[in-house]
């Protein structure tokens, strides 16, 4: 499937709460494929949510396995339908960026360990425990599904938001 254009802040779709997927059909499978292709095409991308390509459904993909911060601790490619964080613990500040906010990065407080339950594209239910960078990436993408951007969580607009020098 084709790589989809990423919506940029302040596009209003990015602030919408996404709807649950009621049943997985070919259109959902196509959406997952588009999300994977779009993530892989993005510079340094480790995830993308459906809302970032203009679809307000609770679907996202995450894969930190090719990122230096996630190489040692990851579940590989995760295709999440109706994901929900069921447990969280620990707190750490992490610098985040986003394809929808390409000109900035910011320091954000995130849980260091989370448990996420979700449906796979084949309809099976799954629950995983994630930590470190993978946990941060999952929280970032799940925030998108709730209409929340990392800008909404930056610890301080004055000291925790940074202009990106380049986006590669």
C-alpha cells in the first residue's frame, strides 16, 4: 500500500479522540498496512497512529527494533487495534519528537513500564508488558488516539521544548 501523507500540527484531526474499531475488515487491514509503510518511510519513525494520516480510528503501529534506544528491548512490529494501557509504573523524562510536529522536540514525563492490551489484525487478543523506549513509543502513539500530542505533555514550554535543527 502507499505511504500516506502525515498531518501536521495544528490540523484539527490530530486533536480528535479516535473511535473504537468494531470489526476488522479489509479496510482495517489496508489501514494497518498503510500505517506500517508510512512509519517505515518516516525519518527515524518508530510509530504512527491512524489519526496522523487522517483516519479517526483506534489503530496504530509501533516498532522500535531498528532504533538504537530500542534495539535491546522490544516486541518487534506491533500492530495495535483498540489498544489500552492497563497498568503503568515508574516515571522518567524522555525527549520526544513527532512526524506531526516536525520542527520541535520536547521533554515529556512518561511511565517507564506499561502493560498494553489490544487486538491484532487477525482478531486475536494480546497483552504485552513494555519498558524503556518501547513503553515511551507506545504511550506516544496511544496519546494520538486520544487527541493528545507530545506538545500537550511537555514538562515546561519555557525549558522543555526545543527547535529541531534538522529532521532526518
